[in-house]
């Protein structure tokens, strides 16, 4: 029947009317302090409709500010359409720069997403990098966000200006950047500050790098059933308990437990273990290794500490899961592997991506179904676009901490070459040849841009791999190309969320329609790694089949060769074992 509003639209209309009736009442006649900001959502026309019903006399002094992008989600209005709605309705149009103090914000039920990659904690946040927390903002909202950041505790927050040209710095996404220095007491809880900033209207991204150890522990507190796969449910279920947290500063360990694991892991929270709920907090790693209730030690320290921390845990008779890279060089890796075998202990390099269900599906598509034919080429490029936000003393740029992109980012492009070529059944684990490598270094002497080429003669295949700190990832950072098509690994090489299969018949010019395999990530995504290592522990393995020792050693052998060709030598004494 014409004139009847569909049920969903009717509900939106009623919700819009109720919001206006409650928050924009006729008796609230606007004076020079009252401004209204509205989004581009499909509910906005109903908001405007209700406001108009209040009559022209109450709307005379009100100012309406449409905000958003010129390419909103499907179903929403463009910024132009939103402005036209205000003008056509006879309301007064304004912008955030003119009226940074906004009394009422009108929006629908949307999702707000802030992109940030996962990096390790700095030693003391804010002590080296004095410029402040970088906040990427939409240009229309920078004046308002500046005021909001000042109210949050950054009175000197300022718009970052270009050096060699007039005007502000513009990001690759066409946004502005605000630098917001915060006092140390606010930076003591960066996660809370991150949440406060990212909820500000107009904020696109927040340059707070929060820790891998925190992310790992966070996933241990989640119900394993939420990430269960057919492979993960075989045998006795695996549940996780957090027994002890160690730091060189006991107060930091106590703070970590209080913030991230006050009730321990999922097993403790749900009484699947007799272990006490609250983990112990200790002031040294030695106390972790010697703790009687610890089965396995997770090493999430800086790269230069991996070897000694893993060595200490193994010597204390503990199994070890060590973040990638396992060590600084191949010789150190061989020592750890040899010690683990000698003591009959499990040693696993934490290449978390290997445990993703997406990887198991890739193997099936590539090797069992051979959907793209014979694989001939792998291209993978991992970039994080963070060089301008990092101080010279940071972990990523310090030679004394083995900084640079190779050790931090390089394992992920190499992973896809290993999965597609080295571990290809036809290759029979024939080691690749490092054909070439080059490095472009930062002013601190660590590598920014690193690229290398591996040939796999048995397959007649090649891998072209890259990583850098300066620019953001390309749209399709990882491609596995075969004789019948290609598989796109969608998302960062470290944390992909989908596989896109593109095939075509021999001789055909056009590809068939894409076939997409989506893989939602539960929590951060480290839970699959914890589950896989837990199953190895449960089954009495001293080597995890998903991350074999040989691949960890081969990775470091290749990286040693890349550093040699790139002219990157570690400072004397950093490597504890050398050839």
C-alpha cells in the first residue's frame, strides 16, 4: 500500500523523533552557545523532520553542522546531500571550525573503527618521544578535536604543520595530524587514554602502540569455544591459566595483572583448575622460570632479550613460547633448539599467523585442490607507515635493540613464501636461494626499506618480498600467483582476514568472478597460537608441527644473509652466539 513506511524505516523514524523530543526540546531555544552536529546516516532526515515540527521561532538561532566524508557507507547520505537537507529545510548551516563547542551530537547506531597495528610496549611511554601522541583527524573536525584533547589533559596539543610548504601535514588518507603531549600520570594507563581519544568525533587513528604481551594475555581470558575449529577440538580440550607475570619492575608486573588479568585466564575464571585466580606478580624473569606452577613461559620481551630469556627458561626446565623472531641470528636459534631437544622441552617461535584457520584453508586450496595450478610467484609487502611517529631511541629505530623493519616485519612476508613455496609438497623442503637483497637505512643506521628475492629452483618459482617502516601497506600486499590464477591474502600479512581466489581458463583474458573466503578474528587473534601450543604441550611434543624448528633456523639464516648483503651489522656484544 502506498504511503506506508516499511517497519525498519518506521522504527528509525520513531527513534529519531524520541531522540529529538528528549534532547532537543522546543524550550531549549538556542543562544550563541548552542550548536547541533549531525552525521550522514539515513536516520538524519527524520531528525530534521521532527526539529522542523517545533516551529521556525525556536530554530532561528540554531546552527546545524553536517559532518562526515564524501564517500559514506552504502545507504547513507553524502556530505553534499546532508548539507542540502539542512539548506532545503531552511535551517542555518555551519561547520565545526566556526563552532567548535557543540551541545548536541546526532548520530545513528554506527560502528566506529580505529586502525592501529600491534607493537610492543616502549620501556617508558612518552619519555623519549616528546612530540606527543599522534592523532589522525578528519580535516572538518580538527578544531573540535584540538579542544577535546586539551580538555582530556593535553593543553599544548597542536596541529602538525608541514616543514617545506605552507599549511598542515596531510596524511596519505587526506587527513590532518594533531600531536598531543600528555603528562606522565595519564600515560601510565595508555589503554584508557587510547579509548578516550578514539571515541572523539572526527578521530581516524591514534598513534598509541600497545603491547604484544597485553594482547596475548587478553586472548587467554576468552572462552576457547569462540575460536574453535575442527582441528582445535580434537582430543582433550585446551584451557589456559595465567600463573605468574614477570617484569624487571615488580610494580609494573602488579599493574599488568591488575589491568589485564585480575582473575587469571579462562580456566581460572571458570573454575577449570584448582589454581588461584589472581596471577602472582614478580620483579624478575628468573622468578617466573622458577615458579613451581608454571608449565610454559611466554617470552614477549624486546628482540635483543629473546635469546637470553628463552635460554634461562629452558635451563630452568620450562617449556617456551617465544615471540618472533626467535633470536637475532641463526647460531643463537640453533643453540636454543639444541638445548630444548637435550632437555626434552617444547620450544616454539610465536609466528601467530601460522595458527590461523585461514592458513589451513590456504593449504587446502593451494595444494589439495590446486585451484590456481602450479604456484610460480609470491609477492608480499609489509609496511606500517610509522617512521614519522617514532623517536630515534625507540625499539624500532635503535641499533642497540636490533631495530629496523627486517626483524620486526620481515618474518611475515617470508612466512607466505614459506607456506606457498618452501612447504609446497612438490618442493620437498628444498631450501631457497637468496638471489639478492638490499636495504635503505634510516639515519640511526637500522633498515627502513628492505627487499629480497628468493628462488626455488625445484619449483621454478620466485618470491619477491619487502618490508618498510615509512609507508602504509598496498591494497593487496600479498599475492600467490599460479598457472591458473592467483590467491590474494587480504589484510596485513601478519593478520589476514580473507582469501580471495581469482582463476581463469588457459588462454582466457578475463578472470572468473572472485571467490572470497572470510575468516573473522576472535579477540586479537593470538588465541589460536596459544591453543596450538597448548595441544603440543598436552600431547607431549617437544616440537610444534605448525612452527617446526627448521623453519625458525632457516628464517634466521636467510635474515643473516640479507643483513650481510644490506651492510647491517649489529653493535658488538648484541649477538650472544656467532659463527
